[in-house]
């Protein structure tokens, strides 16, 4: 506002600047959707930047954003006092230099360091998306409570906290991380066009050398402790020992991959029946070849893999954690079990193998479960609404 009371158009009508901060651009739903959001909001007239540690999706961010993608060498998932301090200083300097209207953080480490760097740098709008909370059942009691304390403290300087599932929102409120009116659920969606990939099923099966009579079940995800990949391996081995006309396909990579592969090898199951494809950018197309999806994670936000399974009409056998029951309805488009119920998951896969009519009905219900609420197009709409509301409230 100028001294005459007229709106300063050079300020009010300039491109609004958004800086996304995420811990590491490895292949994953949170990372991919952050990049896609940056691409979409650039097209919508925003000036968008991403700052993150280098990962397998860094090339994609650089291709889309050019020099608006900033690599942060000291930002890492593991706690390191020295590297965390370096990352904080780098973020503080970057924010002071760019002077973004909105700092939007993602993931636990970047969420804590990024929000405090933004606050100390004087950023007027601080938004955080929790793609799943940093405190979980795998941690010691001290670490668990420490992360809850950090989230509670950091929530106080955050203007809006976005959760990707209602379950994650309710968990945050129940742990006193913030008042409910500070939260909103915006589901981390996938393209509505994903449904069309289902027509490539036969082509994908042919490329993988799959016979028409073979039952294919698949896991897609990072081989890290959170995803519980060793449980998937144990279940898959037991299934393959019982069923001769079946193959297991794994898409993904990570620190536990070698251990998972050893479980198959120790049981005499090799590449002819268990395929480990590593990271594939066409994972969804590969998934179209499957008859069932196995997902054994200990905790989640809203897993992209299960959204893709629904869009493709693939029944899922999954752990009943966090946002998963918001996608998979037990007995309708898949089966849900406690994370440690490996026998239950095995029996569900056996049932899907035996009963083709059940598979067909679940496939139809899976496609019906993939509604507009789970699309990335809806995610963009709701995110834009939040940005506009925040900008208006702060008179930016």
C-alpha cells in the first residue's frame, strides 16, 4: 500500500514466490508430487523453487525447474549435529536471498529445519505437509517422544499443516501437535490418466515374459525399514513354495534389498520366479501386469502405490496402518491386516490366486474407489486454494 492509499501493483501483482524444501529427492510419492506441484504451479503463474538433497529424482527436478532447483548437500535424514547445523545455515541463507512469500516444507527433517530457518529469516507464510509423521513405533521411547516434542514446538511457528490422510491429521491432534483448525487434509493424489495405463497390462506381461496362466503379485517401494520389505519377502517365499504358476515382482531399491534377495536365494527361489527390477520410473506401467499388490509398511501417509493399484483395478493385500484404510476397504477392494500378521497376508494372497471371480469383483471395486478426491488434479486445486487464502490473510 502506498502513502496515497492506492495498492502498489508492482508488489500485489508480481509473481508469488514459493520455496519447497524436502529432505531428499529419492524416488517416492512425496518427492514426485512435490516436483509435479512445482511444475504445475509454475504453469499457473507462481515462481517456484525446490531445495533438497540429491536423489534419484534430482534430474527430473533440474529438468523441470532449471536453476530453480537447489541441491543441499548437508540435508540428510539421519540426525547429525554438524550436518544439521550446516543444513540450517544453508536454508537460512537461501531463504534470506530468495525472500519467498511461502516456504512449504515436506518430510520430517526438512520440515523441522526448514520451518525454523524460514521463521528466523522472516518468511511470512510457513506451510508444512506431513506425508507421514517422523515419530513411529520403530523408535526408542526417548527418540519417539523427542520427535513429538519437536513437532509440537515447530507447529507453533507454522501457519498451516497439511496432512495427506485424515488418519495422520487425527494422530497429530491427539498428540497435541497443534489445534485442529491449523490442519487440513489434502490427499497426495495421482493423475486421473493413470486409469488408462490398465490397457497396457498384456504388453507389460509380455515384456516381463509372463505366461497367461501365471499369477503375478508385486511390491513397489523403498527397501527401508519403514516399508517392512523383509516381511514381503518372507510372505512371497511361502506363497511361491505353495503355488507353482506364480511370480513375484519387486520394484524399488534401498538398504534392505540385499537382505530381501537373500531370503529368496536361501529358499531356492531365483530370478525365474522372483524379479527384482530396482527403481523404475515406469513402475505404474509395470504394476499393470500384476494380479495383486502386497504392501507391508509399518507406517504410512497415503501411499501412492495403493492409489495406483486402485486406479489400475489391482486388489491389494496391505497393512492396516495410517491412511491405508482410507484407500483400501477390507473385503471390498483388498484385504487389511496388522503389520505383523504375515500368515493372514499369505492366506489372502492364496485366496486371490484361487478365486478369479473374487479378483474380478475386487478389481471393479478398486477402480470405483479411485475417486476425484484421490487425483493430483484435485490436490493442485486444494493447494492453490490454501496458498491464496494464506496470501490474502497476510496481505501479500
